């Protein structure tokens, strides 16, 4: 998929979450959004090693 995104992308898998992560894990999703907007990764030890760049 890297070739489809000229600036790259980050896929984040949140364990135990289905199709509605914003409803199932709202704090985790909000933290990732805020950290994305601030330009640094979210701090969630339970997700360590689960991101793909």
C-alpha cells in the first residue's frame, strides 16, 4: 500500500476493537488523533509494536 500514499501512512490496530473504534475505545482513538495533530505518536503501552508505518 505504500505506493498508494505519497506521504506514507500509519495503520494502528487497537486490540479488542471492531468496526467502531471511536465508540468502543474513544479515549484511545482520541489520543491517537490528538497525537497525530500534534505530530508525535500516541502513548499507549498496550499498543506497543502494533503500528505499521
